[in-house]
C-alpha cells in the first residue's frame, strides 16, 4: 500500500472515531474532523484555544455534496466557482446537517468545494464533510508550510498526515466570499 493510501486509511479510522487530523488541504495545512460531530469539533476548539463562537470552514468533495448541507442554494454559485482560479470558500445561508458548533450564530456556514486530490479522495471515502481550520493556535499566524506548524498542534491531533509534509512551496488561505442574490461579496 502506498503512503497516500496509508494516510487516507489512517485518516478514515481517526475521523470515524471522532478524532482530529492534521492534513494538507488545497490551501494551507489544516486541522480537521467530522463536520457533523459536535464533540470532535469541540476538540479542535480546545486545541486551538479558539473562541467557541467563531465558525469554521467545511470542505466538501463536490457540488452534489454541498447541496446536502445548504437549505437554500442558489445554483448560480456553481457558474461563479467554475470561473475562479484560487480556492474559494463561500459563506452560505441556512446550513443544515452539520454540527451546531460549525455553524455561525446567524445560521450560515463557510464551505469550500475542495479540488485537492488528497482531500477530495478523503472526503469521498469518508462520505461526510470535514472541518478545515488553519493549523495554528488561535491568534497566531497560519503556517504556510508543514515545518512552520507549532509542536503543540502536531502533538495535539490524533493523526498527522505524512503526505506533502516535505513540500516547501508556501501556500496561502482561500479567498472568502458571501453569496448574495447572485452576486459575490468579497470578504477576503
């Protein structure tokens, strides 16, 4: 079994048991868990020393999966996303089927359709969305490479993915938009 597949198998075992992972995303390294598991999300909140009222980004594998977690979806968003080059996280109104501590106080949720091969494969095999939050303690800079991740974060998760640890190309966070009546409002 190759290392990619070994990492996927290890992640699946941890995620299915309510654990946390440190993994490469289509942007920066992230801390993840089952986005439908409140207790697992709480572990990330504690590890990051993060305010409990701050919402999370959720990764899904494709458009069909996105439709399971947003109650009122404007399908025009897919045309917009098809034209974007940079990974783009969208804030959607009316989140459904996710852990309460993933959803913002106003009922919205930030979701990104992930294009990274590892993440896409993991999410499809897991059959649930995965939380993606930067691999840092709250208030600290988001690490752009694996080597920059704090030891406390590496030791605080249940599994650290080996795939892409040696990549030294610096990564950056996704752009974030809020979709309002067919128009993108750029947040970041």
